[in-house]
C-alpha cells in the first residue's frame, strides 16, 4: 500500500463527539495483513435482542463478505460486525468464501455465538487473497478489549485511502423518551451510488422491530449514500448496516408508518447525510465540494439521474477544479442524461446566480460573481428543468490530478 495521504482540504476540523450507544461494544486491532503500524480490524458487538438491517451493493461482482452478510441478515441473524481494511476479499473465488466461513467460525467461538451472527465487511484491494489466519490471530485481542475502543478508533481502523475518520451522531425522541444514533463510515474513491457506496456502520438504542429498521434504512439511503458520487465507479464491497439495541425506554415501534417514528427518521437521515457528505469531502484528490440541486423534473427519479449526470461529468468536474465558470458543460450534462429536458425551459444557476434561462445566456450575464464563487471550496449548482415537480439533491466533488496520482499508486 502507498504511504498515508495528506488530509483532505475539505476535512472537518475534528472528529465529532459520538455518544456511546447502550448495548454496543467496539474493539480494534492491528492484524498486519495489509497495513503496518496501524489498526486494520474493527469489531462491533451488539447486545442480545438487537435487530439488524442492511443495504448492499448491486454490483454483479459483489465480494464474498457482501454475499455472506446479505444472506445472514435475510435469515434474521446479526449480533456482531467484523470489518477488515486493506483487502476487499473480492473476486477471490472459493478461497474468498472459505475465508469468510473460517473467520466467522473462529470469531463465533471466541464470542460464544453462532457463526451466522457474525456479519463481515472487507474493503481494499480487489483480487488479492485475504489472510484468514492473520485475521483470526487477532480475535482473542478483539474479544478481550471489547468496549475499550472509541468510535474514532473504530472509524480509523476501517480506512483505506480515506484521509480522515468519518463519524456522525444525532438524537431524537420516541414517545417522549430519548434515543441516540451514532455511526461511522469509510470511503474516498470508487464512490458512485448503487445501493449505498462504501461501508457504513450505524447503531441506535431505539426499540424498533426489524422490518421497521430496514424500512428506515432503505428510505434514508436514497437521500444520503445513494446521492453521492466521487468518480462514477461502484465498489464490489459496499454495504451499510444499521443495528438497534432496543435499550431506549420507549414502547416498541412495530410499523414504519407509526407517527411516533418521524423524529427518528429525521435524525437517521441527518446522520447518514452527514456521513455521506464527509465521504465526498474526502474524495480522492478533491479540492471542491459540489452540491447539485435539480428541480422541475418530470419525476424524482429523473431529477436524480440528471443530477448524477452533472456530478459524474469529467468535464464539469475538471472545470470546477480549474475554477472555470464553464456553464456550457452543465448544459451538456443535462442533455446527455437521457431524461426529459426542454432547452427553452432550462434554467441554470451557479452560486445562486442565474446564468442561463429560456434557451440562452441571460441578457445581463456578468461572470465576475460566478468566478468569485468558483474560487471557494463549496460550489453550488442549481438546474430547474421547468417540466414538473421532480426534485433531487446530489453531492459530488471536483476531479484533480490528485485522483490520478492516488489511484496510479494505489497498490505501490
């Protein structure tokens, strides 16, 4: 692996204060299987009676840990999550499957639970066999130190090309009782939504039945992890897991339509959007954070696709990297999206200033304030298609030479 990268200029000032979740214990270890001198293993154990939900990559070449974890959740299992960084255990054939089976069985023996209750996630290089024995050698340490690791230590242990640890938390009330949500994520490159994109692990003490938990996670994913893009590439290893320990003091929520759930849904979306935006801010080589708002589309789905066409366009992203107010590239991206658009109804704004409308540049167009906006680190693009009520927000970043350098050297 290449040497550590400098911290992204878009990174938060510090890792946030994440409160502990009743019924969740964390541990980290350094296996040495992919990195030297740093933690690369994370274990998260949930109390008995906890419920788990997950969303997974739709990649046709999904990694062995994705297949395993998706299958166990479908059967109602899930009490612990084991994550390794540096090796994705993807495209490793039967050996990859055997590695997952071996590690879950060994860890299950240590923790006194069924192997099916160990959910796994791996991130890193594709196609390299994962050293199962090297991971298993750390399981005793992980068990003995459960509850001693902080959220920040856990977030650091799952990093690959990430330049900073990512965490977020929010609180709410259900039936008048306090509820807490805390989570971590990793991701920097190979980021393009198709479920989720990256790894995320979120915990709450809410008393939610599993179908309710799954419904909340699925709904929030569309407006968070599925609304980001760094480079248009979808990983083989993406997953987000949400665990509920059911130790808050409110009555159980058994339906996703329960009005008492509204505050929780809003808080969960806040956490997931925060984590998703941190991933974009850590985009490989990124120097600009881009928010793209699409309105007036024929549907939400159409707005979403148009937003991604803009956010994924190398020409748009390089123009922003070069602080060039070349709004014609936005016009191009809208037109190529394959979604309904009318040139003469289109309105484009950058930094809150209308540039083009009714099929042409506005009569009093002055590039000076646009150029000033482009020099900042947060860029806002708004497109109104004038066709309907469909709307979506997408987050992206610019494309710099740093992206090429990081990925050219990735396995060096």
